[in-house]
C-alpha cells in the first residue's frame, strides 16, 4: 500500500509515495510534511517541516471516547495523535491497570498513534468522531515470562530534522516514519524514536536530550504484568494500549526524584520475525554469552577456583 506524503505548500497537495521496505506492512496512510512534492519522492523525506508548519493555527477537531454511557471529549489539531486525546480526556484513574481498545463507528480498528485528522476524515464527519472505547482489567497471572530484548529507545530532541539527518546520513539508520508526530529509525532489530521538545509532547517533560521511554519486548504480557505488580514499590501501575503490530504496556519506574517511562510490548501474531535474521545476528555480539569485558584479577581468580 502506498503512503501519503503531504507537501508543505499552501495547498497541501497530497503526493503518493510507495513504501520502500517490501517486508513492512501498512494498514493506514502515513503522513509526512515536506517542503515540496519533489522532496516527497525520495525515500528519506528529508525535508519534513518541523513544528507542523501550517498546523500551528489549525482548527481543532473533536474526538470523543465513548465509555459505556459516558463520552470523554478532547479537542485535537489534525496532526495530533489519538493518544493525546486519551491522555487529556480519559481520567488517569479510569485508565490505570486497564486494557484500552478503540473502534470506529463502522467497527474499524483505531490505534493511539493515528492522527486525529485522518481518523476524523475516515470515520467521522470531517470535524468530529466518536470512538467506541472499552476498558477491561489487564490480565495478571503468575507464570514464567521472558524479556526478549531491548526493542527501542525514545528520546526528545531540540532539532528533530537535524537528528534525522545525522542518524540516517551519518549513521546509516533506515527511516521507517518521519512525520509531525514522531521519527522512527531502525537498524532492523532495534529502533530509535525521536520526539520534539515542547510542553504539549505527551508523557514527556518537554526538555531536549531526555529519555522519553525505553521499550522492551516480552513473550507474555499477562505474566509480566503480574510480576510488575509484585514490585509496586518500584513501578507505577500500567495502562495497556492496542497498536497495529503489538500490545503496549506503559508505566513508570521511579529512580530518586526522576520518573522513567517503561514500555513492555507483546508483538501480535503475524508481525514477528525478520526476512533474513542472520543478516542481523551474524554481526552482533551476544551479551548473554559471557561476562562482559576483560578483568585480569577477576579472570585469574576464576581460573584458580
């Protein structure tokens, strides 16, 4: 499926661009701001307009979340994500410890990282939409679980366009998404997420060079969540959100006076695996294979035991 890249001219003309990674799958259009249509034809989309360009004074859209007989309403700019609306409209005490799922009026899946504008246009009347929202307790069952590995690091940067250029052109990371909400870069098995700074960045202190969140993949969220509950003194309660390719469990770990956001994910069926795993694993170091680093005294003691 083609992505839709939106140019930054006065008419905001829409230019279709084919996804460059044949192994990736796409259900909804991705939207990227560019200065000119010609820039959108490149795989990198390097000319994205930061700070949302004409978005700054955009009219607000109404996104309502219907929970039973109650509607919780938010006013969002077209390129704000649905997660912003959840964060501001649905009280935290209702979300805490809950699995949150959203459906459009026609029953279509709606995910937190979708733009308000595309959701309102596709499933509403162009100005508003009401999403059927369900909250159910996150299952928590004792049992074995495994932290499969580090999935992504998300950071906030002062100049996201410059960071995009550095990590793609200098460090040769591959761009998977670059739009007004987020930049996602990857080497295949892990990813770097870049967010802008600002007071309106969801779940962030808005300061540059900060850890926005750390993402891990686990094999059983039910068992992992039960385990987290046994360490309630160290972590907050969590909210579980549905995404296209995964279920994501969000919470915070407190270290001194600082809260760090943690995301544990379980990848959904049909979205796991790599086209060529050896192209990645054959070049990586296995940290779990042995103690890290050479230490003469420790090595000598071990040999004498």
